[in-house]
């Protein structure tokens, strides 16, 4: 017998300052499908603003591009040992 895999659908609703993430999960239970729906807000922050705020706190900041168009920002205190790789 084949096991049924859950089906996840995710979609995003953007506003100026937030994005609402909606998750729809369909799972086979017995002879029928069960739907579980959830959503949650996430704050949209400009990478430039984040770097500026971290730098203003005296942190050493590194920003680079990650796969899929993501932006990675790493920050360290001046007392941290070692440099960014």
C-alpha cells in the first residue's frame, strides 16, 4: 500500500510593513483528507535599515547574498574573537 504524503501549500500576502504567511496542510487520515490551515504575520525589514541599526550599536556587520534571492546579515560585537569567514 502506498503511503499518502502530506500536501503543503504556502502563500504570502504583502503589505508595506508586514507579510502574512498562510499555510494549508492537507493530510490523509483514514479514508478522508484533513485540512489544517494557519497564518502568521512577519515583519518586513529593509536590509539596509538592519545593517544601519546594527552598525549604530557598534557591531561589526557583514551582508551578503544567499541562494534564492535571500540576504544574509551577520553581526558581531567588537570583543568577539575571530573574523567573519
